[in-house]
C-alpha cells in the first residue's frame, strides 16, 4: 500500500480521496481490513482526528465499515445502490418533488426498457421473467405480495443491460416501494385486486416480450405503470417525497 504523505488543507478530504480512488480501482479489494490507524497516520502524515474524519466520510459513502473495539478497524465494502437512493431522495425531498413526478419518471425509464427486451427476445431474460411470474401466481395476501410484485419492475431494469439506467431505476424503485407502503393499505379487497391485476399484467408482458411484440409490450407496460400510479396516488396526488418519511 504505497501512498505519499499529504500536507495540504482539508486533509481529511484528501485522505478520503486517496483511499476512495484505491478502492474503486481495485487496489484494495472489497473485504480487506485497512492497516491499523497508527500505520495509516504515519503513511499519510496526519493526526488521529484527521484520519477518523476521513473514515467518517468513507463510511457515509458505504465504502468502509468501521468496527469498534480492540479487534476493530476499517473494512472495505462495496458501495450500495441504497446509498444513492437515500441521497437522491434527500435532494428530491429538499426540492419538494411530488411522488407523482417520481412515478412519471419511472414510466419514461421503464417503457423503453420493455420495448428493447421484446426486440432482443433473449432466451435467458425470458426464462428469468417467466420464473418470476410463476412465483407471482403463488403470491400470498398483504405487504409481502406487493413487495414481490415490485421486484418484477426491478428485474426489468436489471435485465435491460444498461448499467446507468439500472442505477437510476433502482433509485426510483426505492422511493416507489416506500410510496406503495406509505400511501395505500397493503391489505383488504382493493389491495388484493390490485395485486391480482398486476400479476396478470406481468404474465401478459412476458408473453409479448417472448413473441417479440415490442410496440404492444411498450403500450401495455405504460398503461400498467399509469394504473399503478393511479392506485397508489388516489387521494395523495400532491404528496411529496418528504411525506414518505412521516
């Protein structure tokens, strides 16, 4: 672990920048325990408070996990998409963005993904989606059912193949999951009917993807997303993202 002693302003940020670069480039592998604080202090030429401040920065980014105690230390971890969703959510909250705005963004992202999947007709993708809809058919009532159905949307993004769109979609998925739980009941006749409709639509979408009916698949998915938005936002059209925290 070769580093140069740093003697510049904002030392904690500089230390965090150097370590972050090493993590991302794979120079320090995920799961690795960083050297003891005393060794890092000497290598970077910084004080213990400065090093610990750098650790706090990296920990907030989910790049390390600090374990306390005699045998503790800092372990390198993989950055989580939930971290992105949390920070993006904070910005949306601060900007007063409505939940409807988030749902509209999902339509704009997911519809072209479904169209492309139907054009590609990848057998492996179709097989995975078919397995998911088979599980959907065995859904139980309640919150678990709604959560499992939203996983189909996450799969659409994941199987699209575009990493950037996957990450953005995961951020929206995180917020929409919270909206599903917060704004409407997950039990009762209305909720059960919504679950059955969603499961049926997922089956139809997979059939259209399998048949290569790209245009029809896109139209159906767009209608499905709008119906899901209508269900969740009934009586809550003006809710903002920050309302989901309450």
